[in-house]
């Protein structure tokens, strides 16, 4: 049996996982991938729905974003169940 991995960081998925719409539902997206909660939160802290729909609708494109790439380098040696609160990017306000 093949081990399931996070579509963003490619580390093994732990028990906690979340579904991420590659294109936000508000833009008609239906396809989802599984991510660690920390990875999912980082994507939404860094990018808005329009950016996700227009420029970052694949895991490969997300990994090329400079801030997400830096996050993935930091995360790569952490255990699969590692969790830490992420901070919103500079200049982006957290949605309520």
C-alpha cells in the first residue's frame, strides 16, 4: 500500500488532514487535494481566492510561490503531525 502524502509539502499525511480546493469554490472549483492543516492554513494566509484561482491552482504552482517555498523549506524536517499556528503574511489581514 502506498503511503498518502500531503499535496503541498509531500510529507506523509498524519491523522489530521484537510481538503483544499485547488480552485476556490467561489470560482467554481470542485477538485480537492489533501493537505496537513498547517499547510492548508499557510496557503490561505498567503494567497487570496482570486490569486488561487488565477495563478496558483495546482500544487506545483503553490510550491513555486516564494513565501510558500520558504515555508516548505522550514517545514520539511518536521514530523507529519507537527502543528504550529501560522501568522498571516505581512500586508495581508486575516479574514474573519
